[in-house]
C-alpha cells in the first residue's frame, strides 16, 4: 500500500531510520516525539508522551515497520502514521498523528490504513475475520472525524487514570497472613506470571491469549522495570500479578502496565494491596504521580477500585473499529 497518492500535493513520505536497537535514530525519534506532542496539544491542550513510548512503537512484535511512516512538508514533519498487523487476532492497527498545521492529512492516513488492512487480510487467508482498529482522544475532533468519515465505529471508551503522589505516604502496606509477593521476572517464575496475567484478563474486552514468547516480547521493552514484576501468592498459590514499567520516568511519572487477579481470588483486596504498594514504590523514587489504563466499562469493576484509591481519569480515549467483513466483536 502506497501512502503518497493519497496525500495533498507537495508532501513527501519516508520510513523512519532505525538504529541497531531497532528504534529510530535520535534525529527521527526527536522529530516524531515533537510531532506526537504537538498532536496531543492540538487535541487536548496538554501532552505527556515520552521518548520511550516512541521507541516502543518500533519494538512491539507486530509493528509493520514497512508501513510506519513520516510525512514531511519541506523540512517539517507534519504527520506520522504507525501501523501493526496482528494475525493472531485478525486485526490491523492504525495510529494517526497530525500536528496543528496539516490536519488535512488525517483522512489520507485513514484511507491508507484501510487499504493496508485489506492487504494484511489477503496475506493471512487463514483468519476467519479481520478488522482495522484505531484510537484517539475523545476531544480530538480532527482524528475522530477522519475515522468516522472512513467508516469506523466507536466500540469502547478507555481511561488513562492517574493519582497524584504529592505528599503521599511512601510506607508500603503490610502483607496479610499467607500472602507473599515474589519476583515474577525471575526466569523460574516467568511462565507462572504469564499464566496468571493471561488468565486474569480472560474477562476483558477483545483479549487474546498469546504464546509465552510473544507475550514476553510485548513486556520485554527497554524500559522494563526489573523491580516491578510482582507475582502475588496466597498460601503458596499464584493469585495475582502487577507489572510496572519506567516508560514515563522522563516526565517523573510511574506506570502500572498490567494488574490482574485470578477470578477465585477477587474480592479479597489483593488488587488494592498491589496498587498501594506500587504507589509507595513510586513515591520512594520521587515520582510525581502514577498512571494506568483501564476500560471505562470494565466487567471486573476495576475502574471503581482505581477511583477508590484516589485515581482519576487523566486521558479519555475512544477505541474505533472498521470491520472488513460482516463480523462484529
């Protein structure tokens, strides 16, 4: 799929230049980061995107590097489009970033993503269904308008929630009798961490259980926090996981990457215990706050738990989908 014929005249397209680590060279990463921040400022008047988040786009196992592209107007980067092909779920993904000066490229990006998704589907005839997924801030009228004009439907709403750690008591709550928190990143426990996390998320919307190696590659990013992989056991039985990462250390924020409790152990305060210990850890490190993402209509009621421990919606993001057949899910 070629993006160039879809763009207004005078714009140029190229792939980001990658270094040995597989992430963009400094010049391109800085330009993409500046554009993503400008796009965020345009949409919601604020920005907290970090360089680690840019790097992650290029190191995730399903990223379509050939079709993740930068669009320039002369020397200025005015658009960036990230794409992914996930044959396991029958999904293509499209992230659209446009700055305030050239919002007119958003429709071209959506058309490009739609054509690319059809190519992805053709390359994977074993898939029984295929969809193109995207997301944008609720208040991003330009991107949501382009998605709607492209035939997408809003399918879910997510919150990125945050708690302010200013003045937070850094003393971690004690563990109840029979409860232990083990190093879930230790080689001998990684598969148990994987099994608990994957099973705990069976209830979540659009969840797909992946093979261990693929799952670990998703979490094994440069900003992995080796002290923040917690496997909680109750009387020796694996019950819950909490995985932290340092992707927002650049802005002095902590991040809870994943938090899950097995169904038979829910209602015992284990998720709250892990959250409060995460808050305490980040407070000890001098972080300003802690963030995490959650489905605003979570079937487990996770959003209510997060509100109960002082977290509030910090970003509101709509998930969009375009089905390439008659399937809906």
